[in-house]
């Protein structure tokens, strides 16, 4: 397989990419320079689609085509939306540095010599925003040297490409380099669906799922339902692609997309840029969707051409029938949005599905006692850091500057990639944004994931920030539970940062220039793509060597950042008896509540140290406090990790009881590894978020749901629960929970599960990784 080809010339030089394209008469697209067997073949995709279409005897949606086109056995696989588990062969894997540490530690534990599919690591999560891009990147390289060295050497040893710190956010790098129409990619980050903007099926997973794919094992996914979102009309004025997903989030809520792929279609699609489609797909994670996707069109072709992949665009044209939905295909649910009538939205605070038109947010904030003053406006992140986003924001900043104004709020700008940073610097956008009061941060996640050393307010001080990010859970951005975070488009963030208040509606309200004259901001404008070629910026990619036998991967036994993994214990063949309730969680419990990010990110490669944040953000129903639970052995109150450790040291396994959509948010598998490490065996809730439920299964935990949600109210914080029927544990057969109360009474409740036969083997073996090693 050639190490160079036509579309790698120019902007995307072979030296920078862990990707190549060799095209033959059979339309083979090879997205790797070192693993020919991992190629995706458009003709093979076409053949598999036809096999499945003939079997099902009906038109297929686009997402069905790509998913079923990656089946391990398209002729024999049972296919039923929302019911059967599919065995799939994804084309590649991508991991960000915070989750890659644990994923690579698990891969090392597997004993395999090299990854079986093209895989990359992206350093974007460990860079803290403090001063500015250059200074913050330099500091991050010093502080995280041990982790970066581990990831770089592990990548080199096992055949994984390594994008160095400063290269950019994983999802932007994927869009620029690895996503293309028809590809299936899994990534160890919940916003991996960003690639759906380029017609890809990109799915967020935990590290153990990534290890399966890297090991060459078919990957399991419950056959998704398909939600259709029909777009009509055209985007214009202040309305942006972000408003589409803000509106959808308000309709479907944070759990409305669970178990489904959201597929956008209709005549309105063509008015959305390729990067705008990526924005919409990215934030689909906030409705619990498995992924989101758009059909191949001229916007995607233009983006592929501009990013050096004209040959792929030509092939996509040839196979376009497979990259759009069949006429007459059926969706499980259909939502229709008229883009011509859609108004700018802003969602929050504290949850990304609380949707408000921008025109109403001021009055709603006043009514609810939310702070009206905007303290900080933050644009960028993996959701909104495209050339178009930055250009439209800069067009507003320029209007303010021309009238002698600067931002009243603090203002930060996060470029999505080194390529975006270099290009907007060259084209003058960065200077305009700096002139209006902005600080350009490093090409990294930064404040979006809590990597923000914020100094302007004290912890506990009530304040408002507006961001173009995707997620706004309590304490997420700055570790301050009193911060009211709202998510909106970069354009609205910029306008509100200039005005300094939530009461400003840029469509109708006036600003006052330095000369005292009133003026209205004109609607934002910006080019979809640069007129000239993209500037690739600095070379930040490390390709794995062909021969890695001399590469050493060292993990110091005294390290506080990294720790080799020990296998979890196998199931002992007995029912789980008298498990104390560690905590009964009240209300929303995201992965941020279960395993906080921010300052804890530095321990993502050290399971024992990261476990000290287990459930410290969850609210205890017993006292409405966080990180304060009663130790049933001593009668004293302590932190959740401390009590869990005490139970484990005393030989007691334990159970957590939770509410709806437990584990929503991030893909971080630490939220499943930590309870397992500290002695947990069972999580019982009303419902789970998809990725977290799978992560729990992978680590040998029992994620169970109440057959009757009202049974949640029967459980008391000092109860002991036994899980019975494990000797006959089988798919579709509920288990029983015997709930013993402190007064001697008991309740017997029915507990459902979604385990299939393979997943039950994970439980028996103690984890999916243990099972993999058993089969070697």
C-alpha cells in the first residue's frame, strides 16, 4: 500500500497524517498507512447494504446503510431496531488523552502486540486555560510530561498515531483528516458524533469498547432506532446551525435520543455548511443519541476538496446512492424544523435541554433570579470552532470596534485545531477578537471540560457565563456550583459579551457607541471556508514506526499519574447478598457527578487516585448533601470514596441507587472503573444513559433498572440489598432484589437488565478484558 497519494499533497502532507488514500478500480479507501486490512471498501459497503436491504425487503435510512454496511455477518445477523445486538467492524478508533490513558493501559493488559485497525491519540484534555494559548501550552507540556511520554511511547509501541499537545481538539482533527462519508469510527469521547457532519457514523464509547476494536474483535452495539429530523426552509440572519440542535434538545430532552441515531434530512439540509452539520451532530450527545448524521451533499464535497481529499469526494459522488437515505425509508419518530422560522436559542442553566429563544432569556432570567450580568463569554470548543464560526464572531466584533466598543464581559476564544488557529491568525480574525477584548486560548478543550483556572469570581459566588460549548452541568466549566452556564452559538456569545447582559436581544436591541450614538449590530456574516487554502500551522503529528520492538513503555510503580491495571475478581458463582446501599442518589447524576473532571483529569491514568473522586458530586437523598454519606458499619458520616474504601477493606461489596438517565454526559469509563475498583457490584436506577450502561457491563458491574420506577422510593439509604437469580442469569430474564430495611421488614422488587449472552460472560469473568484474555 502506497505511503503517499494525490490527496495527501499540499495542505495535508504525508508527514502530518496517520492516513492515506489508495484508490483502485474497486473504490478502496484506505485510511491508514500501516494496516491495509483495515481499509474501507465502498464496493464492499455497497454489497453489504444490498444484502441487508434484500433481507429486510424495505428501504433503508442512511444510518442503517452505514451501520449495517459494517456488519461482521450481514447475511446472518439478526436485525431488529431497539432490540438485537449488532456485531460490527468499525474502520478506525480515536482517543483523547484523558481517556486514552486507561484505554492504552487496558490494551497493554490484553497482551496483544499491535492494534488491528488504524488508531490515533489526540492530546487535547490536559491543557488548563490560565493566561493564553502559548503560555498555557508550554505549562501543560511541563506538568503532563510523564503522561504525554507514556501516550507517545505506547502509541509508537502498539502502532497508534499520536497527535501532540497543541494539535487541537480530537473531533476537529477527525473532521479535518479522518471522517468521510460512509466511514464508521468509534472514539473514546461522547462528542465523537461530530463526524456525522461529514456523513460518517461516529460513535462515542468507553475505553474498553475501543480496546475490543483495536484488538480486532467485532464490536457490539444495540441496533439503534432512528429518529428523523426533517429540515425545511433556510438558515439566515442571526440563526445558526447551533440553534437547530438547541431546539432539538429542547424537544427531545437529555434522554430523548437514547438508543437512537438522529438522522437529519430534507431540503433545508443544503443551507447548512459541513462544519455547521458537525456542530449539530456534536451536541446530539446532549440528548443521549447514539450518534447523529447528515446525508452526503455538495457542502460535504466542498469541505473534502478544501481539506485535500478531492479523490474521496469523487468516490463519494460515485457511490452517493449509498450515502443518502432510500426514498420511502421509515423513521421511528420524525421531528420537523422550518429553518426559515427558527429563532436564535440559548439553553440553560445547569442542563443543556432547557431551551429558550434569545429574545425571551432576559425576562426568564429575571423571573428565576438568574444573574443577568454576563461575566464571561467563551467561544470555540469542539462544537463551534470552525473557520465559519470564528469569521461570523469576528464580523460582530469588528462592528463593535468600529463604534469604539469592546466587550463588557471577559471573552475567550478557543480554536479547534492548529489548522484553524493558523488560518484565522493569517486571515485577521484572531486579531479582531483580541482587539475587542478576547484572549485566544490553546488549541484544546480548556474551559469546556473544566480546564479553566478561573480567577474573577470566588467559589460559591452566583454568576452567569455564556458559551458556545455543548454541556453546562453544575460546576462543569469552572468547578463553581453557583455558576449559571448557558450554551448558545458563537455569534450570540459574542453579542452578549459585548453587551454584558442576558437582557440584550441582538435582533431588536441597540448598543451605544463611544460617540453616544445608538446602533444595532448587523447580522453576522462569514465565509464557510477560507478563500485561500487552509494554513496547516505547525507539524504536530507523530506516526508510529514500522518496527517498534525497541520502543519501551515505562510506568513507574511510584507514579501518581499512571498505574498498571490489575484484573478484577471473577464472579464467585453465588448471589450477591446483603449489599449495603453506599448512596441513594437524588436527581440528575451525570458522569461529572460520578467522576469529576477539571483538576481530577491529572489522575485519569491512575485508577486508585482517580477513585478518590467517586460520586463526590452526587446529591445524597438522605441529607441533600454532596459527598456526605452514613457509614453503615460505624454510624459515622464520611465522604463517598472513604466509606466505599472502608466497606471494601471490610470485605463488603456495595450498591448504588440512582434516578433517571443515570450516567448521562461524558463517555469516561472511569465512572464505571471507580465503583468497581472500590468494591461496588451493582448500580440500580430508573434508567441509564447508553455509554455508561455499557461501560459498567464492561467492568463486570451489574447495571439494573427498576421494573417499577416507583420502587426507587421504597429503598432507604440504610438498606441492604441482595441480588438473586444470578445462577440463571440470562438475556431478557429479570433478576430479583431483596431489600432489607433497618426495621426488619423487607421488599422484593423486580430488576430488569439489557445483558446479552456475551455480556453475561463479561460478568462471569469479572470484566470484558478478563473475558478477552480467557479467549486468547
